[in-house]
C-alpha cells in the first residue's frame, strides 16, 4: 500500500501529523505552527544548548531546586513505584530524582525517538539495577505505558514548565489524561515557570548568542527538509515578545520582506512584517498554577520554589 502510494508519488515519508499541522498552520490567520515540531534531532540539540545559556534561567533554576529538595523527594513515592517522565528530552534532571526516589522502574516518554534512546541508554548505564522502558510518543495523544509497570503505583514527572507551551484548555486536557494514564493513587511532580519581569523573561527567549533564534528558524529548515518546502529561511527573523494579557512569552518568525514559497507543492505568500507564531510559553503565579492543576483533576499537596521565586515544583495527588 505505502509502496504503491510512493510509486504514484502520492505519499511522502514525512510524519502526516507534521504535514497537516504545517499546512493548516501556514494557511491560518494568524499563521501558527505548534511548538512540538521544534524537536527534530537538530532542534533537540539546540534546545539543550538553550538550557546552558546565561539568559535561560529555567533549567538551571529547576535543577538546583530539585537538588535542594532531594531530602524531601525520597518520601514522594512508594518504594515499588514507577517514575514516568513526560517529555524527557536529554533527561538531565532525572538522575537527581531517581537517586532520591530509588523507584522500581523508569519510563521516559519523548517525541524525539533517537534522542530518547540515546539518553535512556545513558541512564541505564548510570543506574545499572533500574529497569528503563523508553516510550517514543507524542504525549498529546494517548500514551500506552509498558506492560511491565502496569501494576506499580506511578509518580508522574513533568519538569521544565513544558505545560507552559499549552493553552489553558489543552493543559487541562493533558493533566486529566495524565491522571488517567498514571492510574489509581498516582502522584505528579510538575515544574512551572513563574510570572516575572519581562526584563528577565524576554532575554531568556532572545539570547545574545542567537541560539534561540537558530532553534526557532530550524523549524523552517525542517519544513524544507521533510515537507519538500522552498521557504527562504534567510528572509525570516526570530522574535520573542512578552504578552502581558496572556502572561506568556510568544515566539514568532517574522518575514523581513514579501516572500512566496511552496510546502508539499502548496503555494503560500507572506507580506513583509507578517509572522508565523511558533511558540507560547505561559508563566504562572501561585493562584494560576493551583487553578490549572485543580481543573486538571490534581490536588496540589506541596510546593517548592527557589529564593527568587522564579520557578516552582509542585507535588500533586490524583
Ligand atoms: C521546553 C517549553 C519549557 O518554553 O521555556 C526555550 C522551550 N523555547 N526557549 C520554554 C523554549 C525557547 C521551553 N520549554
């Protein structure tokens, strides 16, 4: 079937969801492409570089916070629990959690398969006795958890303020879905970035070295590569703005001149100054965080923040 389609020139090897999101998003008004498509191999690497930038405080703040509360983490989960990490990426924060909790199994879930397998292998080496069951999946759709952890109580770990990429209603849907996947008696440890001054927020998403710009622009290169696009990447500029009404950083790709291009054979035209909205990164105050978690079916039972109150780790019960 696939072979036949390929011979007929009807199908491409690209992810059909990627294709649909890009074609729909480029035709929409305003134009927007979901942020999860940043993370091809190159995008995942660039994100790792972002986490080391002086301006990008979230990763280092959350990691230090995890370290500082590691004494409390030991009591978070039952000894026979499985830790399930959503959007594990390179799993840099995970060793701290695993060392403190000593779970019976670890299930990293990530959309970038190659990246996932690499970091799962590294973790297995660092924790020889720990069964690791990587799941390559987009957790915005139902996630099948491996059979081996079916009977274990679960601690969900959702760090990095990844939840901030979602609008409130999507975040609520996801939190409810997680509650379902993780099952009876589950707990969730979630990282949420706090609202703070735009003077700190904007540079974190528009760094001097231009790594975030490269991360944003890589989406266009990915479209050209995987969806047979002709987008003139050089004609676009990275933009990061603080939208106070929605308490979020928005990333856009702005056309610097009028451009015409095709993606998968479909024509698009953009005028100079027009943008493609590529990411939202919502920030939460204590009340907003609590409301969101409760709407998602979780009860916050404990919360930790750093001295500057820049980032929060919140423990919830199903
Ligand atoms: C991975 C979604 C948490 O929003 O801070 C970093 C992604 N985008 N710089 C964030 C991101 C630009 C990041 N999250």
